[in-house]
């Protein structure tokens, strides 16, 4: 405590660490100093002059966003002189700012509007005609209205520093300065929309949300993005049972305000015209619409017949269904006596847990990526495949000067700040990693992040090599989809003598195949021509087209439950809306089980999660953390992991980019509209 700086702020005696900015010290004390250009985590700009404060002994007002606290400093944040200065600043900002609040998308959420109400003059002293410039469309996502811009440069900095893209810059000087995209007339970037959400005014607006509604007209539902495995929270704005926008401006969840294009905009698959809204049954060789009762009775009867005849029923689960649904599906498989249960493995988490041999503290989180002294990335294009984890690494490098080491097949965005970067073909990465031994030994605590090419023996060699360095190390096994980790943890893996997913497809004697939220026949064939195929999905995929019965399922945005991200953190799904004709997978399981007279217990997410906490190793996590929108880290018991050896051969990543997301990405109009789609891995 003796190292703290003592100062006085608005008559209150406070303390803060040396180097703390006055604006941050005030915020910590519950005192708001207004600012437009200042933004936590970004470089200092001192451009807007709204944060001026009065410091005793100083000859003029000083900017709180660049002023560190000093011993015995006396600061006034609301003196008459300060209030007048802020009032005059607002007058200048409004000289050419259009007074179109009633039609501006930022109305009700505009920081300039708030400050004008707080400090502004009732009328302007300027009588000159405002200079008008036509609005520009930079991409399907981003629109720019230059007269509204107050040149705070937040958008430029978040794109450069936060995203590492550098898609925005400033042209001209002085009164003629203007924000400009990197390609002159259009953006070529991640299309993440961070520039829109960070804009304090309505200069940058969303092509999805603009002119649709007002924030107070929507219900705001915080849930987990259904696309990649990072587990970002997205707050969906819902009006009249329709999602209007997505953001996370309240900074809740593990991702703070960060979202990629998929988290912020790719919810639009929900309203795609090809969305299934009625069960389909094959009649005379063609799929025809039938009632739910008819479809469910047919499935229950056929499964019962096959079970009674001791036939083979294969079940392929999903990486996007909730933990509760996956757990219930495993109970269903056990009840009908089939060991043939699996899901698509997108990363070798089984071998990692087995290789760690009992270390309960060896799995890293996204938060750890922000604080670690060094990070090793092996076989992954993080910015494309796991954008939030890449964001955390960039922030760590900017704020804490962390050291980054990259071993990848081709160029990645992390090369720009890497201490060392090496190229290696899939299967040869470990040889390249070993050449970094001296660097890694001297780089402090280490986090190892690896993709799907690191599996089986290669993964065991990696763990053994890192252990030989003698440095504290944690691991992140990258998994592709929103609940790939949960699917593994809930036991969607073959039982004794059970077939894997590829083996089910290749089995000529399979009597039935039940596919839940997956599309294995997109790039494979079903050997058993006479197999009875049931598919639960949102769309008529390649697998659904082969089915005898198709059941329309609800998406993650239309159900409650929990999911587990790639780092093993459990978070809650919250239902945002209803879609006509679709049912949550859990309800479908329950109805089929009831038709087969199977007693699997209550099909209620909360009760099933209680059962998960009691029976699944590592899932006895604190409920209040999840219930309040937080993320609770599981603590899996490592070593002797079932099917660890067999799992490695089954690992096959999706190789999705920022602009693809399996089947859901195919049915997202916004992902197909942006010029960058579909993109590719390991490209500059």
C-alpha cells in the first residue's frame, strides 16, 4: 500500500497505483469523466477534449485521459470552469453535426446525445449552413455518414489494434480530416462490426439493424454464439419474435465487447426461407410433410421393432446441441442398448487429457491468453478459426508485451507480432516446435494452443517436450463448434464394442441411423442401403435428403440449456425466440422415448443439468456463476481417458473461416454477401 499515490478528486482523498490515468482512477471511485476518444484498452488519442479537468496549480485544464495521477494532486472534475469547457466543446462538435436524432440509428444509445443533455447549450450560436455529404456504403455491413463523425478515431484504433486488420484510416488534415476505408471506396476486412459498436455517435451504422427499430423497443437476450468454439456471449435484440441485431455492449460474458461477424450478424440463418417448419416422411420415394404426431409415432415404432429384433442402431450427435440434450441422448442410447454413439471430433481433447496424467490445472482459458507471458500457437490460423482467442493474444501483446511463437502451415495474422514464426506442413509441426526450446525456456509461463493436425502421438510428443522445458504450461485444444467440448464431455462416444461415426456409415448391416444436428453425408456415403434414417436438423441437408423421416429442430437461439466452450468453460443458453414448427432436440428425444415407453427422467434442462453436475466428472461447478451469466470452468479428471487412442484417428477439423460455419454458415445470407466470403486459411 505504501507504493500507492495519494491524491484528491472532487474533495475525496483517494489512492491509486503509479501511472494510473486520472480518468481510470475516477471511474474506479465511481466518478464519471466524460470522453469520446478515450476507450479502455486502446491507445491514447486525446482528440475530443471532453475529459478536461482542473488540477490545482496547473495553468490550464488538462486531459484526464492522458494525465497520470501524482502525489498530492488535487483534481476537480465538475468545477464551473470544467463544465463551461465541456459545454464549449460540445458546441464545436455540433457546428456541422446533423440534428437528425429522430432518424439516427444511434438515437437512445448516442454518447454525444447524452453529453449534450448533460452539458450542452439550449441553442447554438452558429448560424452557418451545415455542410452535407452523402452517406456511403462501405460493405453490406457498414454504412458511413461523414457529417455525424466527430473524429474520435475509435474505429481506426479498434480495427488496427484490436482486430489487427488496419481496414480504416484517416485522410486529409484539420477540418478536412475524414475516416476512410483501406480500399478507398469499400472495406476489405473481417466485417466484424466492431467499428460500428464502438462509434460514440451515428457515423457508422449497421446494414442489418439500420432503420429497423429503437433499443427500448427490443427485448435484450444474452446467450452464447452458436458458431465457433470460443463461447462468446452475444446479446440478441428481439422484437416481435424476430432477432433484429446482435452485440455485447454491456461487456458481459468472457468476450467483453468483442464479437466477430458470426457472433454479431450471422443469426440470420434462423429466418432463411429453407428453414424446416414441418416434419417430413418418405412416401413413395419422396419426402412429404406430415404431422408431428405421425412422424414421432413412426420413429418410435421403427426403433422399437429394431430394438426388439436386436438390430443395430447408430446415433450421430451434434457439436451444437446443448449439454443437456447430449447427456439425454447418451441416456437414450443406453436405454435402447446401442453402443454405437458418436459425434464429429474436431480436436483431440481425449489424448490431451490422457497425456496430462492427472494435472488438474493444465487447461487454459481465454482469460489466461490475456495474462500469460508467452503463447505458442501450433497448427492453427487463430484469427480465422478462433477470432476471440486471437483477439486476446493481440491484447496481451499490446498491453503486457507477451512473447508469441507461431508454428503454422502458412502465413497467419499472428506473424505480425510474433517473436518467432516458423512454417511447417501438417504432421511436421513438432519438429519445428523443438527448435524453439531455448526461446520457450526463457519466456516465462507458457500457453500452448494447437489445432486438429496435432493429435495422437504428435500430441503426446508435444506435451512431453513442453514438460521437459521446466516452465509452467497450460494447453488449449482447439475445437470447432459451440459445443464440441460438451459433446465429448457428455459422452457422445462409442461404448464397448461400439462403432465410430465413420464406421457406422461404412457398416452394410446397420438397421437404423439417427442423426442429430449433423451432416455426415455431405462428404461421405451410407453403405447400408436399407437402413432406416432419422434426421433432426434445421435444414434439408445432404443427410436429411437421404432420411426416411426428418424432424425440424430448434437452433441454439431458440432453447435453454448450457454449452461448454473449447477451454472447458460452461455457460448458459437463453431462449431468445420461438420458430414455428420446430422443437428443441431435447423435446424430440423425450417424445420419441415416451413413444417407446422408455423412462429417461424429466426432460427439463435445469433438472438434467443437476444430474450432469452429480454424475459427469468435473461438472460439479457453482450454479450461481452460470445463472448470473458467467462462465464456470470444468475440472476434468485427466488420465485413463476412454477411447483416447481411437479418438486421434477420428479427429477432423471443419477448417471453417471467419465467413463459414458448417451448415449454418451456408444458410446465413450475411456471410455469403460479404466480398471476403468464404475466405481461406493461412492466407495473408
